[in-house]
C-alpha cells in the first residue's frame, strides 16, 4: 500500500493545489482522479459538495463546529476571517452563542449540534472527548471530520481501551461518525492558534500542525485549511499510529516547532 506525506507550500485557498507526494518522491497525477478535473480533483472525491462548489466558482466552504470552547471558537474566528461560512454549536443550545455569533459577524450563525453537522461541508469536533458519543453522526456522511480532541482521564473518565493503548480517541470517534476523520489542532495551545499563524512566511518556517488520518483526500482538505490560517500541516501518518505521535505526553504536544523540525520529529519512532 502506498503511504503519503504532505508538503504544504504557501498557497491561497482557491486556485492552487498543495503538493502531495508518495514516499517514492513522484508527485500525484491529479488529473487521474475520477469524477473531477482541475484543482478540485486534488482535494475531494466527486461525492463531496465542497468540490462542486469550487468547480462552480470557488464559493466558500461551509464549516460546522461541534463545540465552541477555546479551540472551537478560535477556529471559527479564523475561518470566518478567511471568507468561510461557519455554524457554531454547543451542548447548551444556540441561544447561548449569540454573543459569539455577534462577534463573528454575518458569515456566522448559531445552530444545534445536529444542524451544524448538516450545515458543514467540513465538520470540526471540538468537545471534551468524554462526550464523543454525543457527536451527531448522520450529518457527517461524506464529509471531512476534523477531530481536535484529546483524552484526559481526569476530565473524561477512564476508557479501558485507551488506558491499555488498544486504540486512540480519534479512532473511537471515527467509529461513530460517517465521514473520514483527520486529527488536527489538538497539539497546539488555543492562544497560540489565535496569535501565531503567519501566512506570509515560508511553509517550513511556519509553526507546524501535526495531522493524522487514513484518507489522503481528507488530509488534503485539512492541510489547505491549515495553510490558509498561517500554519503548515505536517503528516504524522495514520489515524492510529500517527495519532499517537501528537497526543498528550508526546514530545510535540503543545510545543511550537517550525514545520521542518516538526516533520523530523514525526519521522521518529513513537
């Protein structure tokens, strides 16, 4: 099976394709992807609405936020500022999010979690892991699901399969939702996510955001969003083994490393 790594240069959201190389170093022939042509072919299989939107004229992605804590609300602000339509939600109901929506402006709305999942072309899960069973599944079919969560037993309670390292929290979420899961934004402090993105810097000099997942197209999507807000995605590998490389307790967790240095760390055995 071919394994992939992502090399994410500085590129705007629309009109350019991130470079993705297999281990043999030869670039993918994006034109060979079935169902799409042009830049959108690099990001999504034909069934996803985002690709259709871009093919038809680059309409902004709709992003559904499940959870509006520090990471969730910070990402909502970042994506609204870059022209996306964002739906925010939390466990207490949309009426409790009116102040946040007012701050975010006309591209934001408050919805229930179910509605936010259905609204999004991309769905971001940013709730305490102990509540992962509450994440709506039906609205995630055919969509990229970004998992920002971490497992903290003192907060979430103990999960034997995680304590025994039989699986990872992201794999457990993937067993619930219906779209491909990419773990990202879990290893950076929320205030650094807010303040330390630098789109003007070269890709290798920016702070790296480790990502892990099993679907190359989903990784393309997440890498593009990360690049847009001024960071560089660094592929850690699969959702299981790769995810273990950037969870709490690892050398890269909440450590701000330039992307080239983080990439070297990701190549090290766990």
